[in-house]
C-alpha cells in the first residue's frame, strides 16, 4: 500500500473532527481568554500524540499480523458503518446535518453563562473546555490513525495525514476567524465511512484466512459494492421510508 493511500482516510476523517473542534475553540477564545484556550489545545494535542505513539507502537509490536488485521479490521468495519449510516440518513434527509454556525452560537451562549474571566493568570474554564473539546474530537482521529496505520503497517503516514489535516484546519480557521460552516462534512463522512468499511472488510477477511483472488485490487471491488449499496440505501430511505413514516414533529427530533 502506498503512502498516499495510507494517509488519505486519516486525513479526511481528521478534517471532519478538527472542524468540529475548531468551532469549540473559537467560541471559547472569542468569548473568554485566548491564552488559556490555546494552552488547552496544546495540552490536548500532546495527549493525543502520546496515545497514538504508545498504543500504535504497542499494537504493531505485540500482536501477530493475522490477529491484528482480524481485530482491527472488525473494529474498522463497525466504526466505518457508524459513519456511513449517519451519512446515508443525512443524505436522504432523515437526519439533520451539522450546522457549525448554530453550534458556535450555542457554545458562545454557554461560555457567557460561566463565571467571569480572571483579571490575571490562567482561566481554567477556557483551558478545560478547549482541552476537552479537542481531546474528545481528536480521540476519533487517534482511533482511526492507530487502527488503520497499524493494520496497513503505515502508522507514520496515517499520523502524517491527520497532522496535515489539523494544520490545514488551523490555518484556515485562523485566517477566516469563524467556524468552517462550508466544509462538506456529510460528504467527507460518507467518503471516510466507505474507506474504513472497505479496508476493514479486506483486513478482517485476511485475518480469518481469506486469500483475495485479485489481491489489493479487491479493495476497488469492495469499495464499488459499498458505494452501490450506500446509494441504494439513500434512495430507499428518501423515497420509501420517509414518505411512509414522516411526521411534522419528526424534524424537531432529528439531531446531529
């Protein structure tokens, strides 16, 4: 597997998660104190880097490759299907899409309800909210980097893909100084869900002893199958399920 293919899923997944983390960081920094907010971001990034380094290395060194691919492949299928199902429901109109602008306003309102910013020293509310936001969003990135990178024996490229995504989101966020509401999150989640499910199926199959007839080219076949199945699911939900079961109150219950 070439380096670009190893880095791509981590890059795309990281863009989605870092865009969501950026919304939280901007809301905290604008409303309260930038210094403490950025220190929280740095602390979260350090923790995430340690998790990727320690667990990624341990998994590669301690687990036989067959066991590794079976276990990690299974996790990737489950995790990828979760992303894919949500993307299918959003594409079909059965689930509300993320609205970063609305989330940003809610975060600002929540910050204004907190205690005033200290006149000097550390603002621990800013630090804690930024740290928690980046850490929670970043844990999904760390999971993808560790599992995908370890199975493909390309932990470095996977981590690089996530790092590039983080730097890109940071640069754009600093330039526009507002939430990146125009990023096509649903499309990215659709693509990442397809990739994770495809690779997970391929590696889990190898883990149980399946010898794919067309070797790595099987990935293209699996991807095509999942794409067709996903598009069919979008059509079915949009044209069969929603018309039969939609109620006016349903839209209020649909949440991201």
